[in-house]
């Protein structure tokens, strides 16, 4: 047998063996990744001002917004969260004995929520900000994972007997775990 013929027979035999054993061999490997949770965090709009009021002898209402609020839930737990905003009475600069009650300070209407990245957006609601505050954003269990933004609009009732001047209130926003 010539060497060419020997090579041809060897190749033909190899092809026959591959055909009998199957043309493809597959392997399955496992690939793992660890996903670490981070924090539940919030940013607020900072110091804001309401529209000025010119006294006219009648009760009036002024308004504005609290700036852009952002909530990021990077915990990876799906525990849900809520944002509560509270406010102190508005006191007159230079004369804290003069005030406007925070009971007339409200988030209204409910803020619209923008999804920056995430799954089901939180719900929003309107409400008064005095004392214990008002829950304005709430993400149910399994929702709110990601980053969301809202700009709460507010109004303040200004009684007719208010003294002229500049009034300040401390507005506190708290983000907490749970809906």
C-alpha cells in the first residue's frame, strides 16, 4: 500500500469513527455572579421659597414646590419604602412670637413620579405637613427598586391677620424602609 493510500484509509477511518460517536461534543459550565445590595437613600431639593403674598385683608393661599426629591433603593431586598415630609410652624424672622401655623402647609396635588431606572414606581399622595408629617411617596413590597424623582408642589394658607415680614419653616423629609 502506498503512503498516500495509507493516509487516505486513516482519514476515512477517522471520519467513520466521528460519524459513529457523533459530530459534536458539548460541555456545560456554571457561571456565577455575586450581587451585593447597597443603601436606601434620598436627595432633597434644598432651600426653597414660596411665592410672595401681598396682604389684602382676606385669607390667602400661596404656593411653590419643594424642589426635586430623589429616592434610590439599591438594597436589592424589595422591602419597599416611604417618604414622609413634616414642617414646623412658619415663624417671622426677628420676631418668633409671630407665626403661621404649619397646619395650613400641604403637598397638593400628589407629586408625579419619574422613573429614572427601576421597576414599579412608588405611589404618591397629597397631605398636610404639620407635626408628624405626611407620607407623600410609598413603594409597596416588591416595588420601588431603582431610582425615582418627584417635585412636590406645596401650598400655604396665610390668614388675614398675618403680620408683614419673612417667615421660615423647617421642612424635614425622611425616607424609611417599608411601604
